[in-house]
């Protein structure tokens, strides 16, 4: 009987968590992002966001990011996503074919060249979108409001972010609500104690 009771309580706990997981997944589908909610883990965006704030994001497929937008991005090789502000965003437009395999991207200037698998060579200018040219992607530079330098050193092997690296644009936040998750991640004993207490509570 005791085992049956424990199994029933465990089933009840799983049943109570399932709607939450489904809701989270549904919000992710509507927002076009795998992580519609994230927790701020550092103070790099102070005073706009504090450590422990919960951010809500969307990532519409045709969203064009602009200077001043606050975005969350994740690059290959990075363990966690980063929330920082866009300080430079340029549209990539198809300009002409180029068979060169190695074209460098200068730091400044009106016309830049950037290699992509689907477009052999493209140029980008801030005015291209207004001139009606076909925008294929974007080159994005970010920086934390509380940091002295931009994020190029965090991009691991390239000079600018592209849209595929953007998890979403911040649309709103709740202050400090996510601090408990930071405590549990930084103090594993607290996390284990919390889940143990949750499991015991489900038995009564």
C-alpha cells in the first residue's frame, strides 16, 4: 500500500508539472524561440537589468534587429546565452557573385564583404534596406551596458553575430524573480534540499 501511495503521489506531481511544461513549449512556438524566458546571470546589463531578473523574449522570423535593441544570443561553444544590447546592426543584401574563397570583413567602412554558404559574396550597408534591396541576414555587434568593451571577444571565431545566433529580443522583464534559480545553480546543496522537500511534500 505504501508503494502504491508513493507511486500515486509521484504521478500526481508529474501531472501537475505537465501543463506548465506544455505552456512553456507553446509560448516558445508562438514566440519562435526555444527559450522564451531567461534569467539574467550577471551584472553586465546594469542598470537596465539586475542579476536575477527574468526576461521575456520573442524572435519573429522576419524581425530586423536595430541599434538599441536588447537581445539574447548564444554562439557555438558557449555554455550559456548572453543578454546584451545591440550597438551596431547592418543588413546583409545580395550584391554580386564572387568566387573568392577568403574575403575579409573590415572593421569599418561603407562596404563590407562577408562569406556565406548560400550567398558566395554579399555586401552590406545601412541604407540598403531603405533602397529596396533584398535583405538576406544581418551582422550584429553587441555590448553590455555595464561593460567597457564590445562582445567581439565572446563571439569565438567571428567578428559579428548573425540572426542564427540570436535567441530572441527582450520584450519585458520581472525583477529578481529568477534569483532563486541562480542560488540553486551556484549552491547545489540548496537545489537538492529544495527538490527533496518538494518530493516529501508530494507524499502528504
